[in-house]
C-alpha cells in the first residue's frame, strides 16, 4: 500500500491537532511535521519533501504570512511541488486556490469523509500516472483576462506566458519580457521588441506567480534582471538594455536591487 507523508502548516495549534487526529485514521497517511508560519513551513517542506501539504491560507495571525503565495514559493525549489490540500474555515478563496493548481480544498475542521475523498482522489491520480503514456508539454502560464490562471508545473523548461482574453490567445516567451509596469488593476508588459501588451491582472499577481529572473524593485515595476544594463544607486534607477527607459527602484525594494548586484558578481565577472 502506498504511503503519503504529509506536513501541516497552520498557525492554529488546535486546528493542527484536529487535522492530525483525523489523518491518523488513515493508514495511507504518515505525519512528518507541522509548522505555524510561512518560513518554518517552507524549511520543513525542503527538509522532508512530503507528498502532501495541508495548508491554511487564512491565518488567525497575519504575521504568520500564510497564504497562497506559499505555493508560488515552492515552485522556486521544486520541479514538481507536493500536492497541496487547502484547509480553511471559509470557502470564499476556493476559486483563487484552484487557480494555483491545488489538489484539494477542505473546510475545517477536517472531516473524516472529506479526507477519505481526498485519499481516493490521490489513489486514482497515482494509478492514472502509472498507466498514462508519457507526453512532454511545454511549460506555460495562462493569464486569462476573463477569469482563469494556470500555474506552471515544470519550471525547467522555457516559460511561455499566454495572455488570454475572450477567445484571443497571445503567446509570449518570458525571456523576451523586459519588465512589467502597474496600471491600476491591470499590468503593462514591455517586450524587448519595444512592444507593449496589457494584461488585466495586478502587478502583485505577476509578482506572486513569477520567479527568477523576475524581481520587484518598485511598487509599480517588476523587472527581468537579464535586461538590466546599469544600476545607479545614487539616483535609485535601473537602465534597460537597448532602451532609453529608466526604471526607478524604491527603498522598500532596495534589498532586491542589492541582491541583483550580488547575483551579477557571482558569475563570470570582472569589475574594473
């Protein structure tokens, strides 16, 4: 019988105990650890590499920083992330969770029958993965200007972004994007060709689903660090390659700019 190791990430100790107690009734589940905040949870996942994560996304204490952004962080470290089971008291965020590709969404306190359904789905998915023929698909993110977002499952392949709006599919190679600029509730995407495309998602959304080489340096900008030709710390400005565009960076994100400078210096680098 296949065993699924799991970690519980929840800032409510009583909820952790209830979820663990319910899970103990299933011989298929093996408890690995629990955490009460974002960073401790991430460290445990990296250490134990569990098959499942029970994740709270509406914490009692906001300082725990538990949210769907935790899933985006996992994509930085795993080619295939563990299966995420959201456990929360409210169903309002179910649609948002689906956009992040979670495996299941269970209301707390976790009931025996709900967990049974989840395990049956796990077994079915495992059986299908053993029998389905292998097909290689390109990595992609779909930014649906209507209502849908699909998050990448394989970050090793070149990332493609699809701006989808009412049957219109616009495909972009992520490596061709110089920077994103906020425009109220939409975001302008600037390409290395000089072209600009608008997506009806906030800049915060793009920040949450994109990882290296994209990094936020200002309330209004996420930049592709591969297109930075110059950083002027005194004027708090980044320059874009083959462009007259000057992008400001703010004190809030100065640490990100310092990280970019440090990253440049670790490669095949000569400073004169």
